[in-house]
C-alpha cells in the first residue's frame, strides 16, 4: 500500500519562460525558489507553506489549448484566502476568468488561463449565510 503525504509538485509546459515567470510572480503571487541547474530553461515556485511546488518547464512545442477557459480540462488548483479579493485582483490585472461562488463542490471556484493556456483554478472556502 502507498501512504500518501501530499502532492509535491505540479509541472506545466510553457513556451516563454520570462512571460510565464512574470505571470506567476505578478498575477498569481508565487515566490520563485531555487531550481537545479538543468540543461533546459524553467522555474520552480513555492505554493503555500507546506512544501508544495509548481514547476515550469520550457518546451518548444505548442500547448494543446487554443480556446477559452474550459473548467473540465486538466488543471491544478491553489487555495486562496479570500474569494472576492482574488476576483478584484484578477479584474485589476485584466485577467479573464470564470467564477462560481456557490459551486456544488462546497467551495468557491475561479478558473483562468496562464499565458500558455494552462488552466488554473483558484478556490476558497465558502461561507454560506
């Protein structure tokens, strides 16, 4: 039997590392961490305080997505502290998104695309009144 401790990292393909780094730093607000000296470009980020990471890998090919946000497509999710504050920030940054405060999942969800059309979910605890 495998005893899981959690997700260590998620890796995403990007085509322009500087554009991707600016997005994950300036829009998503992640802190870049040290990455081994691989023979290809990329970047690593800490996600939250429990050791989880996001790894960006440069790849010359194209990503699969060319259309709009599809909430049923493969994605990764980051828990955020405040749903409304996050919506306000994305609007301020001019980032298109889809959101559902009352998702049947039991938590509020926001979906957006990074510059390479990787789907990101930002979700928050729902406070039903």
